C-alpha cells in the first residue's frame, strides 16, 4: 500500500509550519464571502490558522485574516472557530 505524503501548511498568525489536519482553512470565496472550509476543497483564497484558542484570539485581535484575505472577516467566523475547537 502506498504511503500518504505529509501535507504541511503555515499558520498565518504564528508562522508555524504544521500538518494540514492541525489547521483550520478560512476561505474568501469569489463572491467576497468568508467561510470556514472543513473539507479543504472550497474555491477561493485560503488562509490557515492553527487549531489553538490563543492563536484564534490573537488572529482576531491583530486582524491578520483581514489582511491575508483582503476582506473584513466577520466576528461570527472567530466565534465559529472557537466553537469548533470545543467539539
């Protein structure tokens, strides 16, 4: 059986290189909407955030996702990310 390749991505907030499964993908769709892409296949500009409460709160405070996605990220996206952490 063929071994799977290790897929690495960089967190936009901490600049830490992690496995893709340890990160959330946030996407700005072509219609300028911001969504959380749990499958990793959504169309649009994506940015990765580490699955860590402190990193999510820091990203919210510094507005790093706003800069990377070039759009205002709604507050409910951060609330949804924190909710997904608790599951």
